[in-house]
C-alpha cells in the first residue's frame, strides 16, 4: 500500500507540473544536416539550417514517465534555469528536502580502479546514500562510477531486493542499460542549455553536465543544503561543470588513483602544496602524452 502511494505521488506531481506548463518535452521534427538520406520528400530532407529547439522540434502531447518500481523515470526538456527550478520542485515533492547533495562525475565506460580504492569508494558512497536527507546524483548508467555506487548501496541493503526486475534498456547499440539500484532517472533534453558558454562548449563539446551543476547550485541556494562534487577518473567532459562548482565555492573532491583528469589535477595540487612548481609542466605533458585526457 505504501508503495502504491509513492507511485501515485510521483505520477501526480509529474502530471500537475505538466498541466501547469512547467514540465514539457519535445521531439525533433527534422533530420540533422550531417545525416545522409535517400528520402526524396522535400519535407524530410536534410537542410543547411542551424538546429534550434524553437524551429526544429515540436512539443509532445504527453510526458513519458514511469511511476512503478524499480525506479521512477521521466523524460523531459531542460532548456533553461526555470526548468532546473521545476525539476528541483518535482524531486523535492517526492523525496523531501535534501540536506546533502553529492554529485559524482566521470568514471563511465571501460572505467577501472585500484581494488582498494574501489572498495573504499563503494563503502563510503553507500554509507552516504543511506543517510537521511542525502541525494546522490550520477549518470545513472549501469557502468563505471554509477554502477559502483549502486552496487555499494545494494550491499548494505539500503534498497529492497529487485532481482526479478529488468533494468531499462534501449535498442541502440551505443546506449547502455540503467543501474537498477538508483531510485529516480531524469532523461533531459538540453537544447542549447547555457548557451552563453558556447565558445567553451565548442572546445570541449560538452554542455550537458551544466544542468546537474546548476541543479545543485539552485538547491543549495534555496535550502539549508550542502553540496559536494566528486570527480572519478574523467576526461575533458566534466571540465565546465567542475569549474562552475569551484567558482560557486563548492567542495570538489578529486579521487587520486582513479585515473585520467582526477589524477592530473590531484598531482598538480600535490605539487602546488609542496611549492614544487617547476615539475608541473613535465608531469602534465607526460600524462597528456599517454592519452589520459
């Protein structure tokens, strides 16, 4: 009975925000100009126009969401700060106000870590996950850091057993299943989110993590909430989000020994702390040369 009430609470909150016009979702109605097409219909042939949310998408008449176990699921648009506020309102209405938000970046496909560091990470994140008022935000994918966190939580039996349930899966061969021990999944369409960072986005080709960073920033400004960012491994992708978090004076933890960007930054911090400035360039050059970024 309690489970049904929780399901109804999620569905009710989603539908209310959708009816108020605060939650919305779009689908693309044209082909990308770089795609090859043999279609002769002029209405669906690729064009040379720059893609925009306003001109090249159409709103869906109903949101795609799921309120049953093993996890709540929602696909919606997230194009500006107002959408961030709406998503926080939704999550707060079903999960309660957070006291601590831990945002974990990096550690995706083919991610490996030293066994001792991996165990310490899993145990620590699991302990945090079962603490009242804690939200942990990850990629939600069934690999890398998100998978380790989910497995750590499952080991502590913080979530009920869901062996009979199948994780969400997609047909595309380049996508992944979702980690089953997470409680909520938000699939966000970013459009041109944070377009003022366009030049930096062109360099690193990664605007999406800014949604998560701005979500935590908004939550911490609204509530008596503490935000912490953790970087596991990672390449150039999380750079903009990490920079934003540092500028917001949010604690950022770089897991040394996890590889790639986290190791580079941790090494530079060690050198700076010891006032050993001269080796910095050689250390950075060496790590870059072996393809760690």
